[in-house]
C-alpha cells in the first residue's frame, strides 16, 4: 500500500539534527503540515516529514476509509519509519496523537510531541 510522505529539507540539503515526522489527525493528510510547519522546521535546520494515513491525502485506501482501524494507521507509521535512516521525533495531532501513542507501546522514538 502506498503511503504519501511530504518532505522538506533545510536549504543546505543537510541536517545534523534528529528528523521530524508529523502525523495528522482525522480527515487530514500530510498537506495540513506542509503549508506552515514543514517549511518552518526546514528553515530551522530540521529534515521534516509528514505522512498521510491510509485513506487520506494521496495515500492508497480511500475505497475502504470506513474500515481502517487505529492499528492500521500504526502500521502505516511503522512502515514510514522503517524506511527512514534515522529514527525521527514523532509529532502527532488529534488522531495522529493516538497513532503515535499506540506506536510507542511497542516501539521507541527519540521523543514524541502530542
């Protein structure tokens, strides 16, 4: 399943800071982080990413949007993190906060902001 990730990097293209991964709330996608937050974090020197949970944004799964459960969204988050070279700080909003908390039941992260 394709999970959309929008990424913004510092102008230098390099960051020695821990990357950030933003998880949106319900009825939102990565786009909600991209207008202000991702550019702000990139300007501050962070590599910043946001994902769209399945059925949201440009991720697959729209046809089953009413069937997805919190565990499915945790799987999306785990999949995105597994493809990152460095474990990110997790930033979750609304349902995204619940996803981050559920993820942290079985995984570790450098930090989490809910």
